[in-house]
C-alpha cells in the first residue's frame, strides 16, 4: 500500500495494491499496523455507509465535543472529497484539501479529528463507506457553509449547477463564525 500525505500533512491518502485478473480483484483496504505507522494510534468504533445521487453535497460536517477521525472510501461511483482544518493551533487552520475518491481508483482517505469533512457526488450515484473514531452524537454535529468565500473550495459542480443539500447543510456557518473542535 502506498501512503501519501496531502497538502495538509495530517490528511493521508492510501492507495492499495490491487491484485486482479479476468476473475476480478483482491485488495487490502485497511491494516491497523500500517495505519498507525502513518496516522497514529486511533481506534475505530463505528462504520457508516451512504448512497447518494449525482449533484448531492454532504457536509462540511464537524463535531465540537467529540470530534471524529474518518477513514473514507468509495465502493461505487465517484466523489470529490474535502477536508477543512479546524484546529485553531494548526498552521493550516482554515485550509482545505480535496481528492477524488472512486470505485475505480480504490483510494482511501484519512481525515483526522479536528477537521470538517464533506463530499460532492460527481458520478450518477455513489456509495461511500467510512470508519469513525467516535460514535455519532446527534447534538454534536455542525456544518460549515459549503460555499464560504473564506474557504474558497473549488467544487467540481456538474453542469455548473448548485449542489443539492440537506436543510441542515443549507444553514451551514461561515468559517469566521465556527467554533473549533476540542481535543
């Protein structure tokens, strides 16, 4: 497995070695020892799976009291995945990094606790799976405004059309108003 730190060095992109032939393929998507060597000692307590249609934007979600680290991958379709650094003491606070995750490239992205996370579906539909380092706490989930000019995220909007958002994500806060997660 190849591991590449992104422009925000704590965000890591894993590219698995894929063994395939005319019958199909095999790949290792997670190995605890490899993960710890590059990302630190985290325990995953919850796995999530979502399916979304093209043009759906989910996020940018973050938690304040119980921030979640997320290990993300796409098993059908393609998404443009974003991590925004919300750690006030970080030299990359307020910066974002984005990658395309797809069933085709089979890459896995690590987004540590203290980041806002979101994704936009670029394919007809996409299935998105991820591991979390803390449980979902409904009262501790917040959203950054996906189009906040202070973030300057360059979303690859299909046909230039605005994304479809949940009611909660439509009310996302600008970075200037967002509180920082606790560690």
